[in-house]
């Protein structure tokens, strides 16, 4: 793939050259990352500096440079690293009420730019809604990730129609035709990781006082035949009363308040599930059955059949690792979260 260096004003400076390794790792609803090993040439020393950007031409993805250090055992080599969004540079200083997830998050970023070099997309009309959920004082990155994860959306900051740092919320779908299996020969070097030390599947959520007794709802996210693993969620901060847009005090009905508590329980359970069941594999570079970018891409939900691990599941592609080493062909590794 081809990579170009841009300065902090968004002006193209140079083609990225004299590199020995590129690890380019976009993610669906987390921050993507990249690490590049480059020779300390005159141009690289001039252009590969903190706050400049690197753009992958084929995927329109952007890496915001955060660190440039010489390699410990060879100062003729630079290690450049950064993230694929700059949302962590701003905090949401307002109380954000999230209803429609897409429009609420776009507004949150727009309202908290304060000079941030970002271009916020218009709404696509994505329809996922949640009962009113209030949040404040999180970084924009954490705010976006929290609500995208809750409804299965992704976010990205890309080049779109020649506009740099174009921020959008997006949603990918199930792609039944994009089937991956060691039996089909398009899956190599499989890895299945199960980490249940923090995993929970049942929550007791306790909210505000209700006639001297705290309101409680339970949230059950157990799969079939899965043992019960409980957690307690303190949601006392979710008050029964609130002020509407006119400043008038209102009270949630029992069903509305129960739904708020249920959403909070789901949020906390989802946090415990991050990284609990992860399947990853290297694509067979000779495979012509399904093509990245044509038949599937980051965020899609695809069928996976692993003879080696006895898996037959649907999994979301939450990450793609592109690894270029020297003159070798690019290795593509898919990171999948089992649905």
C-alpha cells in the first residue's frame, strides 16, 4: 500500500519512503493504531514529526503521529507510532444526552471541537436509539466508543471526497457470502483466545431510591448452557426526576426508568466482555474466493468455521492488521469478536 505524509495543516508533504516495517491496524469501534519503522533520512527527519499525519492511500485511513523515537539499538532507524483518530485530544465538557446514537455523537464532537482539526459528517440517518443516557467529562474517544459498542456501530476518521479528518459514525452488516474456514483454505495461522477473568453475563442494577427502597432490575445476557456469572451495578446516579428542554422538572415512568437501568446494566456487562472471545487468523494470500474491500471489510459480520477449534459461529471483524516487512508481501490478519 502507499502512504503519504501530511503536515498538521493538512498539506501533503511527501510519499512515505525508506521504511523497513509498517504495522497498520484499523479498528471498528476502538482506536486504530499504527507503528512504522523508517530510516532516519533527511526527509523522514523533517516530515515524520509529532502531530503530522500519515494517510494510507488505498484505504483513506489516517494515522495521527504521537511519538517519534530512535530505535534503542540503532539510532539510524526511527519508530513512529500513533492513532487513527484525534478524538482523545478533546473532552466532552457538556452534559450529553444520547438518544439517537449517530446524531447525538456527531453533535457531541461538533460541540467540543474547540479548534480541533476535524470535519464532522452529516447524519446518514442511522436509526439506533437508546433511552436517554447522560454523560460528561469523558474524552470524545471514550464517549464515541461507549455508545458505538452499545449498538454495534463503528466510527472512523478518514479522507473522504478529498476532505481530511472526516469523522463519521457508520454501520456494517452481515455478509453471508464472505465465509472463512480452514476447510475452504482461506484461513491460515488461526488463534482462538478465551479470557474470562473479568467476564460477566448477569447484572443486578440498583438505581435511585423508590419509596425507601432502591429500584432494581436484572439484565441477563447468558448464552445457552452458559454458567451464571453475576455482577452488581450501582446506578444511583440515574435519577427518577430530570429537567426537560424547557427547564421543567419531569419524572420518568416506571417503565422508562427501568429501561434506563437496563441500558446501564448492558453497558457494564459489555465492558466485561471486551476481548473475552477473540478469534484471529492470517488470510491466505492466494485465496481468490472473497476479496477484502469487495466482499467484506472492517466491521462486517461474517460466518467462520474452524475445524481446528470446532467453531461454527458468526463473528464481527473488529480489526484488520496489515503488516509490511521489508520487501515481503503484505500480511493481512483479521481480528474477529464472536457475536
